[in-house]
C-alpha cells in the first residue's frame, strides 16, 4: 500500500489527473481511498446528553492519509450540505491516535450551527466527511509533570477528556485535579465516565445554574492551594478563560484554549467599504465578518475563530486589529481573516 500511495502522489500522476487531482478520481471509486486528502467514514453516533442542545459523540474512521493526533488537538471537519461544503473546527475527544486510527469528536448541536446540528441530528453510520490533519498547540509536554490541573467549561471539556484518556491509557501515576463547569447535571457531558475515573483523578463538577459558585481564585485555591505553581490546562468559553488568566496573572504554568473567540469591540470610527458589493457602512467596531453580514453580504466562513482560514479575504487598504493577538496591520493589499479582524478607522475589503 505504501508503494501504491507513493505512486499516486507522484508528479506524473498529478499531471495526468489535472485539473481535478488524483483524489477526485479515487473518491469516485471509493470515498475511503485517498492519496493526499483526509476523509472519514462515520462509524457511530452516540448521544451524550439530550437536555438543551443535544450532544453526541461521533466515531470516525479516517482514511490511511490520517497522520494521527496529539491529545488536545483539533480538526477541521467538512460536510456537504445543500451542495456546499461547510467546515467547522472540533476538538478530538478520543485519546492520542496514530496513522489511520479511529477517532471521536463530541459535538453540541448549536441551534445556530449548521454543521454541528447536521452531525448530531443527521449523520449516520457510513456518512463520509472531510477532515484536515490535526492541529493546535494545546497539548501536553514531555516528560509529564507529576501534578496536573485541568479546568474546563461546557463543551471545552472535549480536549481535556482527550488528555485524561491519553494519560490513563499511558498508565500515568501522578495526581490530576479536574475542575469542570456545566449548566446542570443533565447537561454534563461524559458524566458516567467522569464518575468512574481512578482515585488519582480528583474530579470536581460545578453547576452554577443550580447553586454552584462561579470560578474565582478563592474557589480554585481551596481545591489546589498552590495552583499558580501547578501545570494547568484550561479550555472553555471566553469569559471563563479570561477569569482564569487573571487568576494566574501571567504565570508560565497556564495553557489555554478558547472555546470561542473573545468578544472584542474596537473603536467605532470611520467607514468600511465592501468593494465588490459597492457598499459602504459606518464602522461598528465589530469584526469585518459581522459587519459584512450586517450589511446583507454572505461571505464564506468556517470556524469563526481564526483557525480554518475559510474567511480569508483581501484587504485593499486601511488598518485592522487581530482580536486574538491585539496586533494591528496597515499594510495595503494583504489577505486577512475577517472573522478575527476589526477595522481601525476607514477600511476597504474585497467583499
């Protein structure tokens, strides 16, 4: 199979199958055959919770082109809906994997999420989806420290569970403190598994909607008195992550991943021009993607988190600020991700 894959990836075969590429022809014969692209077949869809927006764990069998993942990483997943490929990013919830291994993603059917609702409500065994290779730096170091602290909120539990499952599979003998925030016990993802974790994993489930206290440094110090000195991973909504970052006050023990981009509003000055549409509107201080949608435009987008690059557009002129890094750029004729770019004053983008 290695020899066949090498031949299929050769420049000669690429030239013969131009402009579509060899993977287009392989897909016609068998969707699970690929030379370079990664696709996956849905093996099962198992409901995790039904309260509120339902959550399901989806087991995927990738093609042999899948390189595996490290615990904590994510994938871009694409599905064909109404003749168009829609792409979203999902953390892998299963333990670290190798080439061609099965993986799982755990998805909440967001009421406004086209892809997440499709996966939870419509995907069936045999459904074919498109995958990227795994990416992301929200991973564990080597060698592992003897104490670990995980803090998660809502669906931010998925990459953390990948880490916990990986550690247990490796036979990790250190101490793990696992603090998770959810709306209620009926919306608790992985509830049965969390209840059966071994004694070296100290699980603390907090439900603020039912009398539980929201995150504070005092609450954290009650559980882990020396938490600033403990290697910590935190994933969840922006509000939770911002509070955790303040508690660690810039310490080097904290690694974070936003479940969604932080809400950020820039100064509402100047005008935004959408050159292709021939429209100009007052700058509202929100992202260019949001402003384009408010103007009635329908630009391409994927994750809305600055990860998948689906929304990359050409900025003709003006200054934009990246909401993830805070960096500003005034370069003319540059490509930007409009979901995480806020105009600073006048700006023109080719939409």
